[in-house]
C-alpha cells in the first residue's frame, strides 16, 4: 500500500519535473525566436504603444495602492527598531534605499506578473484555440511578430515606468507613516532620502525591471501562444504563466542583485 | 469541389496542409504549380495572398471591430490608400449583405453574421482559391442554406475556385459541381454529388442515408 503510494508520488513528481524543464526549454527557444524576429520589419510600433497604454493603465491603480501600503507599513515596522538603536534620523534614508533597491522593483514586478502575464496567457490562449492565430497566419501576417513581439516589448518598457511611479507613491506612504509619529517636513524627508539614495541604488533597481518586464511578457506569450486542449488549455495557460513568471522574477532578482553589487560596488 | 468524409478522417487536415498551417507526414502538395512544402516564408506569404480560408468558427479577431478585421489583411499585405481600402471594405460587406455591421464588434454578431464577416474577410484580398472548413456547422438550416447560396454567389462573382469540407449534403448540393469522399486519409470515391448519393456502394449508402433524410426535411 505504502510502496504503491510512494511509486505513484514519484511518477507524478517525475512528470511534473519533466513538464517544468520542457517549459524552461520551450521558453528559451521562444526567447531566441523573439530576438530573431524583433529586428525584422515591420516594427508594429503602434501596436506596441497600444499595449503599453493598455497594460500600464490596467496595472496603475493596483500597483499604486500596493506601493503606498508597502511604503507605509515598512516605515511603521522600521521606526521602533531604528528608535531602539537611536538611529531615527536614518529612517527616511534606510526606507528609501529598501524601496528603491528592492521592494519597489520586485513588488511591482510580482503584481504586474499576476495582472498581466495571466491576461496575456488567457488572451493568446483563447486566440489559439479559436483559430484566430491560424487566421492571422493564412492572411499573410506573421502572428508571432504581431502578437508576441509587440506584447513582450510593451511589458519590457512599461514595467520600469510603473516601477518609478510605485517608488514615488511608496515614498509618499513612508512619509505619512513618519509624520504620524514624529514632526518632519516633506522637504526634509525628501532631502534625507535623496542624500541617502545613491546612483548605484536607483539605476540597478529600476534597470532590473526591464528584465522582469521581459519575463512577464515572454512567459504569458509562450504559454498562451502554445495553448492546447480548448478552454481548459486557456485556463492552464493563464494560471501557469503567473506561477512561472513570479518564480523566474525572484530567481533573476537574485542573479541581478549579485550582478549589480559586482558592477556598482560603491553601493555596498 | 466538396470534400466529404467521416469525422477524424483528415478533411480539415487536408485543407490546413494546402495552405501550410500543417505539414503533411509525407508526399508533396502543389498549389498553382508551386510545391507548398518547399516554399520559403516570403513565397509562402505571396501564395497565401491568392488563397482564402474560412474557418469553422469564422475566427474573427475578438479585439477588433468588423472594419478592423476586414482592413487587417489589407494594411499588412497591400499598398492601398484609405479610400481604396474603404472601397474594398464596403464592397465585401455589400457582397455579404452586412453593411450595417461595419462598426460592430464580433461579440455583437450572431453565428450566421460571424460566418458572413469571416467570408468577407477571406475574399477581401481577392483570392483565386477559397478553402472552407465546415462553413455551415452550428447554423440553423435556413442560415446554412443562405451561407451556401452566398458561397456559390461569391464564387461566381469573384471567379474563385472553392474547396469545401462539409458534412452538410444540402450545402454540397448547392455549391459543388464535383465531390470526393475521404476515408482514413484516402480518396475512396469521386464524382458529382448525384452520382455519389445514388451510388450502390455500401459505405456511400450508409454515409448519405441520414444526410438525405435531413436534406429532404429541409427542402
């Protein structure tokens, strides 16, 4: 009884592991195809702009609210700790650095993945199962170029913009938390943040969101574009894309943090 | 020409291989004297401009209006100015009698209207060869008859060759001057519709018996 259960557990695990590595290999090949096709005419600039506006507007409220709460909460959490060490004056700077270097980019990317990657997966998946992608192909239009390349470019370029917006909103949240417990002007707060946050904090923090944006677009497009088995496949493409995109964002964050610390050692 | 056959016998696959949406396992396919399987991307696109495909579900782009659906292949494949494009859009909408649907979204259209717009989008590039995958599936008998008559009308008006995959004998009787019957990937019978329907062959008698009853019922 126990042996058969272990056997079935191992079989299921092996299938899931195989699927995971198949997906990773598929993503790699899909990525290569993107870099091959992104330079081929026509560039579909209007379509990229349209997706940037749509995806940006769709995500703007939720990332704004999240950014505000994160800024507020992280400051409320750190304030008593800083007080314990007699370092309250460093509160704006340390919160600013946390938000600019890590919290802003990663939180925005994770919310963006949840909102956008699943949307792209569902939209392209639905187009695949209803033969709209085939229809595009027979009408002499390259569907990969029109549907996939434009979406990946849009997510790659809109996420850094959203991140800058979230960082700004989070700093406002943080200032409100500071004002609740101590008397500090907005000018002084901003001055402390600017004094503490260096070039080596801001540029890598925002730059890595280009990679995160690329991951969100790539994963959603890959799973949607290759969706199978009707509506069930569309649902799977939508949910799986969130899981894989979020996981890849965290893995690449780890790699990019190491890389930025190596490139900008003064920031350490 | 109409292609008959049982479900899963390869009728739709045949159409998709003709336009290289699928690759055949073996053999060669020639369209307008060109080996479809060996064409490069550019030549294949050129060939596809001469071919139209009406999908079973019409496959209209959900995120685009009817006008955008119709303009889509024109913008990307032809060097037309806006007035030439309007002329073509209005022309095909008039041909399918749906001029009023120009600014509607696909979700606002009925099944029959979607098929008509799908048909309009397929013929807007003025193809020489039209491929129809089950054009009357999912439609009520009256609409199915209307779509079949429309296919014939457009075929004559635009001088196109049509290959129609269908189970609908009435549709076939309206459209086809020639028919083939597929079974397990092979052509097992060919001829005109009346010959096939009145054949003494056991397979054909079984195949057409229900269809004849349905057709007579509709007539």
